[in-house]
C-alpha cells in the first residue's frame, strides 16, 4: 500500500490551510453526519464495474519493475497492459484466493462484510490487487512481526511518536471529539506546522532504525501509523482491542495477524466511503474497485475534496475513476465472487 503520512502534508498545501486553527478539529460526529445529510438528496451513486474504461489504466513505474517489464523508454500500449492483466488475473487470482481460503480468510472476509455492511470485495480487493501486482501471496501470508523488527526498533518508533503527540497541539487533537481518522490528520497537520510546514524531521526517520524494512508490510501492505486511525472503527465493529497512538508495537503485531488485518482493511473502506459521501456527495460503496484504488493510492480526503471541486465548478457529472488495481478488481469481480460463493 502506497499510502503515506506525507500525503496529509500534500493535502495541507493543496487546500492552503494557513490559518492558526487546525482544520481537522471541526470533524465531529455531528459535523460529519450533517455534511452527509446535506448532500443526501443529490448523492451520486457510482455503479459497480469499470463503466466505459475498457482497457486497464497505466501501471506505475514500481509495478512495471516488479512485473519485470521492459523500461527502455517505451511505454506499454493500453492493449498490451490489458492483455498482461488478463493473463495475470487468470494465473494469480486463483492462487491468491486458494491461499486465503486455506487460512480461513475468505470466510472471515464474508463475516466481516456482514458486520461492516460491506461487499466482501471491498476487503479482498486490496489484498488481491497488491499480491497480484506488487507482492507474492506465499511470502506476505507468512510474514511475521519477528522477522521484520526488533524490540528496540519498536521502542524507538514509539518514542518518536510520543514526541509528536505529547505536546499541547498533539493533545488538543487527541482529546477532541473527533474520530481517530480525523485525530491522525490533525496530528500530522500539527506536526507539519510545528516544524515550519515540513514534518520530515519529526516523521521521516520512523523507519530509519535497522537500515531495512522500510515502507509497508503484511498481507495488506500497509504502514503501521495508519492502523491507529482506523482502530476506533475496528473496536466498534469487530470488537478487537483498543490501543494508543504511541504504542507502535500493537499495530506492528496487527499487520502480521492476517485475520485481524482484514478488519482494518474493511475499516479503511468504511472510512473512504464516508469521506466521499461527506466531501463530494458521491457514494462509492457499490464499487470495490474504487475502494481498492483508494487503498492503493491513499489520500482519500484530498481526492474527495478535489472531486467535489470538479463536480461543483467544472463538471457536475464527474465521478471518481479507478486506477489499474481497481480496474483489475472490477474486471475479475465475477470470478472472485464465484469462489466466495463456494467458501461460504
């Protein structure tokens, strides 16, 4: 998962939040509900599928490298990418679903879908997409906390997080009546502002601990910081344990607990769907390709904001678009659902 803490900094700059007040403090449950209610009468629903996008969108450079494609300055044609995606889906998806089924994770995705009122493809889409293009299911399903980090690594990361949140600005975020999702963005906004709009000194060094293991991890290929931002949803819906933002050991362990990680992927979809309804007046709940896209690219709040700008100022009919990974999940949705029916 390419989501990055720095995307919030991009959001801050993109929206030109120059005022003293932290803009994320306003997102109380009452504010969110009111914002969604106001857009309800004109809510646009994105249907399932890829609409008129017949050919898979462009692959990012990293994905092309992982797939072993030629990078001799010649871009692949859309037709060639689509042909490759067809072959990849026929080969990879059955393998991935079989591995997940052997671990009991397909049934768990179905169970969580019922709990969260989500199509299970919102949960499985990111896993299938990431492990088709950017990972290997045999490895990620067996990755463990102990292979990746030492206790001293976690202690250092927790200390760095405490340095951010145990301040007046950080505590204002944590003690506000807003969901963890908004508290996290509030903390990132505060940390950036506290260091002259560059949070690199505070945050960039989190992974510089052993000289390895940078990036995202586990079956969901996610960064540990983001789990706390979804923890309150998971506690409420799936009844897993609550943890504090300064406890980096807990999210690291969750990342390598495949069953529990599914609950966080589901929570991410719930958050993305709510944000698009609130910010853009667009319901993406029927399109697992879009939540898979957002899981992959991150920064769903800025993207929903820009979608609202487009719909209100340029094209009222505009709708969010899938990327290559979301297209892939929508394209093979029927094949995935057939396997899910057998797993019930």
